C-alpha cells in the first residue's frame, strides 16, 4: 500500500483515500471503521466534490459507483 504497510493484515480494515486525507484518517462506513492506508489512480474528486474511496475487502457491501454517505475522522 502507499503507506508502506503490507496489505494482507489490512483486509477488511483499510481503504484507499484521496491524497489530501492523511494516512491514518478513519473512514466510517455502515458503522465500521476503516483506515486510510492507500492511494490510487481512481481515487479522485468528481465535479460535485465527491470522491471515490476504495475499501480493501473481499465482500463489498455496496455496488461499485454507488454514492454512499461516509464519515471522516481526521488523523490526530
């Protein structure tokens, strides 16, 4: 991952987030905490200011491209 950490221990815990969100930023989706540990070419803001966040999971709970409300807890 872009943070330098191995991805394997972070399955179902890590997300790829925009580069202006620091590593360690917590994203809450459906009551579950995810930690921003990665970046990626698809992680961009759209024209409305929304961004794609890629959750490192084997079993997605939402469809690709679906707009979903998440909560962001900035790193300390």
